[in-house]
C-alpha cells in the first residue's frame, strides 16, 4: 500500500470480471465495508481467490464509518448489513447522532467486531472458494489465500483537532491498536486545511487520507495547492500517505510524496461522505488519456474522426480502434490500463516537470480543438475537457514553491 506508488481500484460488485481480467494492472483492491458485509460470501470468495493468484493483489476493507455520522432515512440493505457486522444495529438511525453517543463501551464493541471481521476474513468464506477459483482460469490453492493487507480502523469525518468527532476517531484507533498494533489510521476531513491540521497532530508513519468531495476537475488551483502542500508536508515529516479516493491529480502528487491512491473503475475522481439516494453502475464514458479525464463516448469519437492523435490508445482493449468500438466492459478496462500507464509515466515526476508537460498539452488542445469543426452541441464539452490541465499545473507550481 505504501510502495513506490500503489495503484488500488475500488471494488464494486459489478466489477468482478474487470478486476479479474486486469490482474497485474493494479496493485490492490479497496473493498467497501458495505459491499463486504452485504455480499459477504460472494465478495469474500472473489477477493480471496484473487489474493491466491500469482498476481496476488493486496486488498483492504474500508469501514465506510462516516455513513453512520448522518441520518439514514432510507437505509440500504448494505448499510444495515454493515451495522450488523459492526455489532451495533442502532448505528442506523433517522437522526444524525452526536459524537457523545459514541461512548468508550460502544466504540469498543464496534472496533472489536471490525478487527474480528478483518482477521477472520481469510477463513470465513472458504465455502465459495471453489466457485470463484473455477472462474479464474488459473489454478489457485486455498493455502495461498491472504488476509487483508492491513486493517483500516473505523474513522469519522472530522473538521479539526478540537472536533468531538476527532475524539471518536482517536478513541477507535486506540482501541483497535490494543487489539492489533499494525492497524492503519484513516484521517477523513472536509477540506485540505483540516487534513493538514490533523496530520500535524499524529505521528503515524503510514496513514490513509481522504478529503471528502475533493473534486480534482473542478476545484480552483489554490485549493488543490493547499492539498498538495499538505501531502508534501506530511512526506517531509516522514508520514507516508495513501489516498482513499483520487484520480489523476493524485498521480501527480506522487512527485510530492503521496504513496498511492485508489480510484473507482469507470467513475469518479472523488467521493463525498454524504450519502446520496441514487447510485448504480457508472455511465459508459471514455477515459481520454491526453487530458486525463472521462468524456462522453460521442465526444471521444468525434475527436477521433477529426484528429486521431488526440484520442488514440494502444492498450489491449483499444488496439487503435475508435472509442465507439469499445463495449461497456472494455471502456472500464481501458480506463484502468490507462491509469496504470499514467502512474508509470507521471507518479515520479518532479512537480515542475509535470506542470510543464500539462501546460504544453493544454496549449496543444487549445490550438487544435476550436478548429476541428465539431458539431455545435459538442463544442462546450470539448472546450471543458482540457481546461483543468492549467489549474493542475498552477497548483503543482504553487505547491512546489
Ligand atoms: Zn485503451
């Protein structure tokens, strides 16, 4: 998880085939606690058989605990399953709880259940092993099954050192470390400034970080720079950080000391802690490598028809075909393969070099795109597709200075 730059992908129940086909193109799986709890045997059987392959991807289970900091008026089955797994069905409530509701005794029970679940993961779901082993098309032995790479301690969204929710987080960490000293702390906040303040409070060598709602493609350069400086300051203090959710901007942060990040397959570069009523599989979109973001398949195709150099990809899915030729599953795989190559090419660049490359790319697109004769309805989308490159470059320059 803290190797050169660890490439994790978030596991969703619909991603099994993708995760299997891409073995070797990523380093680890981030399994949401909700999915692990609700599809306990299916997820466990799948993740465990993968862990026994030659590629042996790591995995960790995210407690998704901030779910329970909010009112859950229409809880999903997976929310209920996770609360039950944590031995505390009252975590599901129509009211947002106060931090005071999380007494020592209560968090002790939650943390014990979580650590037990992680420790037992290897042996719990053996029954499904054969079914998933067959699908792999590669011989795997139950003896090679691995447990979670590290136990991620349940955490809360906290706004700073004086926030009572931070006290709850710290309490759960202490309790988990009593049971397993190697447990990893997760620090989750709503802004980069809050993250910085909390990182300064702790002396962990390895940390998992998350700024809720950090929209890489949208945030102004100064806010991205604050985040980048936070990562850099942590690295300079000797703290190795891994981001729970992040897109290409997080790959760039490798040059400032970030040790890895996890991303969803085919969707988002960020995640918010507030639960939204709708969710489902990600839309079919095309990951446009030269601008490091998803665009509609329609736009990708129109660009391809006019100037192939803007879109061309020679990954195993694309083989130079037009973006429109990829089916949903291939679009997803293309995006993960692209990220793996991006990590290879970008995660070790010093920030100034990376900024220069982004600026050069921005200039190229600015020159070419307005003159392509794109259909009018696609022009605004086309122009939006590269404007973030300058903001990212600016943020890197600010953070490096
Ligand atoms: Zn491709």
